[in-house]
């Protein structure tokens, strides 16, 4: 018979009591009452909580609690219909009518009226056109050209030995030199502009130095514009060795110091290209002939001393406007040829260009009998469409405008 261990009983009882406590949590309150005695107040059920009015130390008054919460019935309760008295009837209201403003609008100012201007800078995909900045660029060029103005009579100074005829001979010769070197058109215009600026700033130039000034001005312009500029010895050779290389270098330093190295200036070609672009997109039947004729008219003004004071933008606008009228075979009204868009992009109205166009017609009429034929011969080649020999240059329109300018006597 196995021997029983006495110490095993308490442990078994403890385990049994623990299990009993875990499973009978609901009887904890009853056990507590038996242990503590009847002096403690029994724990009330949640549904029977009431306001205690009086509690005796020996006896607790058992008052019937007021029912404030009703226990929910088991199952699905039937839903009572809503009382019509508790429902607030919503009466639909009509939307407020819009009241029209009877205040009269203020009259529109003239500057705010939109003119029928066509946008010629719509080719956003072409980076060479810089269409985003084109308007700002040409607005800046119009401001810049005013700082390079040439006086209308800068040679009429006491002690000035250079005469307008000498300048005409020099420019006619420079046009031939420019053609032999086959340089850019910008180089020719910049050469004449630099030469006039220096002759206006330095009145001590004598007749012997005049040709040297022209050669050096073209050398400076070639360095500024050309990819491969001619060498100094080439210009010395073109002068029939009338000057040396040292003479050219000394004059170059003298001119650059006098001009303060200010060479980047607007040229008529810059504005002509802009005006031709506008005319080709706005007007019909505007082609390369109009552009070439405009260049011919502008180059006719280079040897003329009386044209050196005009702004490059004004000269370009007048040349294109006149070419539109000369090559127009339908007798279109001038307001249609030079409409609001052309006025906007060129900056000049037709009326403001009429005096200059009359003077240009005077140059056309005198080109056949002039002693200086460099420009006319240059534009008589097939590469430039023989533009200087077209019969349109002898039309009645050119004759009438030339007579107004006084170039042709009645």
C-alpha cells in the first residue's frame, strides 16, 4: 500500500480553490457578504440604482427604485411609426431671382481698344526665331538706335575739310571692296555706320586720311561680323598700297578709342527682316522680290550724305512700304498694304513714311544717270533677281513721287 504524502493535500486544495475562483466570479459578492457580515451594504444591480434617501446603521430601507432605464426586450422590436406632430414639414422655397445690375459701364479708353493685330511670333518650336523674346528684342533695338544718331549736317562745321561728295566717292568704292571680299551685308552697313560716327566725332580728319578711315571702318566691321575676316594686308592691297599696315593699326586704335568700343548697333537690315516677316504672314503675295527690292532701295541711300541721319528702323519701313507699292499690280489702297499690323510691327504709319518714300523714288530715278554705279551694278546680277533693271522702277508711281521730291523737273 503506497504511503500517502500529507503535504500534497494543501497544494491540491489551492489548485482547486483557484479553479473555483476562476469559474465562479459571479459569486464573489455573496462570499464577501458572508465573510464581512451584514453591516455592509449589498451591491446593487445596475438596473436598480436609485438615489438613497436614508440609510440606517442596523437596517437598510428597501425602497422601490424608480425605473429610468428599461431593459431591452429579447428579439426584434416592432418599430412605431413616427408621429406627424414631431416631424417638421419642410416647405420648398423658390430660388432668389438674379437682379441685373443697372449701372452703366464706363466708356472704354482708346488705348484699351484692341486693334486687329495678327501675331507673327507663333512658331514656338523654332529656337532660332526666339519667338518668346522677339517683341522685347525689337523694342530694345528701337530704343538703342536713338543713341547712335548721326547729325543731319555734321560736316557743316567750321574747319571741317571733308565734303559730302568725297564721302559719296568713298562709300561707292567701299561697296566694290565689300563685293570683292564677298562679305556679309551686315558688314557693309556696319562699316558705313562706324565711319559716319567717327567722322562726326572727330572733325580733324583731312582728305588724305579719309580713305584710310573707310578701310579701317570696314576692317573693324569685318572683325565684328565675319567668321573669317580679311587680313590687314588685304585692305592695304585694295588701297593700292596708299597706306601701310602700321597706318591701319594706328587708325584702328584711334577710331575705337573715339567710339569707346561701341560697335553693337541696330542696322536697317535687322528691321527689314522683321518687317518682311510681318508682311509675308499678314499680306498676300509678299515674296523674296519685295525683300530684295527693299534691300536695293536701302543700299542706294548709303552713298548719299542726305540720308545718313535717318533712323535704321525708319529707313527699313519706308523701303518695304515703297516696294509693296511698286510691285503691286492691283492698285491696292495704301491703307490695305500698310495696315494696322504693319504699323504695329514697323512702328511707323503710312503718312509718316511718305516724305522718305518720295526721296527714295528720287534716288531710283537718278540711278540710271548717276556717276556712282556700284549699287546698281551689284543688283543687276541674276543672283539678286536683276532687281535694279526691272521695268517697275520706271512706273508712273515712281515718276510722280520723284517729282514731289524735286528729283525730276517738270
